[in-house]
């Protein structure tokens, strides 16, 4: 898999912002077939940082109702990447 196919986007939520400030952890939405080794290598090469740990989890799609019809959002995979002290990824959150 190509590097830019593994990392889909960064997740910017209140919880991820607190984790980034407190523990130098960044959250990403990743390809559903990517494993933690591939995610760690992709983050190191794309952002040129040192990765200490990677945690990966599958997020189930929520059931949603639109009128009388029940539907479901797509399932996706989330990765929490812990960076070495002194490493930092520039995101557009502070704009």
C-alpha cells in the first residue's frame, strides 16, 4: 500500500487536541486494511518525525434514521500515534 493511501486524514476533536497537548499523541483516520507497523512507518516518512507507539482500533458505523428508513454509516479505522519528545506535527487546528 502507498503511504498516502494508508493515512487518510488527521482527526481534530476536543479529545484529540487534549491528548496532543498532554501526551504528544496524534489521531488519524487510516485505511481499514493497514496495520500498526504500516501506520507507524507512513507517519514517520510523511511527517518526518520519530514514532514511539501506535494503537489501532476499528470504529463501527453508527445506525442512523432518515425518515422511516434505517441506514448505517460506514465503519472506519482509527490510529493513535505517540511521538517521541520533541517531535511535533504541524496541523491546521490553530487557524
